[in-house]
C-alpha cells in the first residue's frame, strides 16, 4: 500500500513532525518494511517538498523512537521491532525488595551531565555525554540503597527539566523521551562496599552488599540507560512480575 499523504503547510504542526509521522505510517503499513533502506535525504526532500534540515530533524526523531537506524556510509534503514506479545515487564523495587507496608522515601543526592566512564561506555555502547542521577532510598527512616542512573543526553535532551524524583525512570524514558523499552538485562552480584557509598549508607567499608545492574534496551536493540543499585546489609526479596496488558 502506497501512502501519498502530503505536508500541510497551513497546519500548526511543525513540518518535521508531519514528515516524521508520514514516514512512521509508511513503516507501519509495510510500504517501507523492517530491514529496508528508506530513500536518501535528497529524495525525501523532493517527496515532501521540504528542506534537508527538516528531513534530518524528522529522521533524528524516528531514530530516537527506535524506528530508524543510520548506518555509516550505507544509509538509513527501518529497524526490526520485537513482536508485541501483549506482555509488559515491571519490577516492583519497593514492595519486592522490602515487603509490604514500609515507608520509602527517595532523595536526589547528585544530578547533572558528566563524562562517561569506561564501564558506563561499555554498558551503553556509546561515548556520548551522560546525564547522571544519584539517589538514596530511605526505608522506615534508615538508608537502604543507592540508585545510580546513566542516560545518554543525545537520547534524552531536556532531561534536566524533568521531575526525576517523582517519576520512575521507565516512565521518563518511554513517556517523555519517546523510547520503547523492549528488554531489561539484569545482573545481581555481591560485592564489598567502599568510599562514599559506605558513608551514605552508614555501613563499614568492606561490608558485603547487594549490587544490581540493569541495562534498559530499546526496540532497535541499542542500550538506552544503565542503572546500578547498591543495597545495604538488610534482607532482600526481589520480585519481578509479568503482567498481561490489553
């Protein structure tokens, strides 16, 4: 099926948004199937009768959503999307780790743009500038664990303006950044706590702690964010739920 929708210059909607939506519709209806190469920027300029800057903004928007992927020297391709099986994964950190009826409070200790370290670059497979968030979770008045989040600023421009204290990271990425999380890779290990982490959690250096690593993966298979949790020496019961959605 061929989509012949045109750009409406009388519309209040920005031109690049209109172009992005038309391209997305072509992908959804199979005119440009998964794995296929879309027309070049010059061809898209002719198709939509817009500037190259507008086309580049539309393509960047669809890259951010995981619909397109640029390949250096080859062109831009439609990504392979994982099939929608009607399952959503959610991890209930508060109830799953500490049980029912507890009083949990989140405190932001540090936030801002940083240069990524080698281990973060390896997790995110990127050398982009990183937005770093360090939170402390306090359970029934006692520090329970530290949560460090690393998000590419390229994938989430404007994160500085978001309410990161009240909104879960999953929601920020999917609802505000427009990225679809298709997979979560989680690793759990026991390590010894050191430095500032020991001081913040009021634990002696060298004490065994729970380390939980999570990599959030987008629909195109690329890592979106990396989260590391450092837990104090209390009991944990980590529960992961699979919930069918309509």
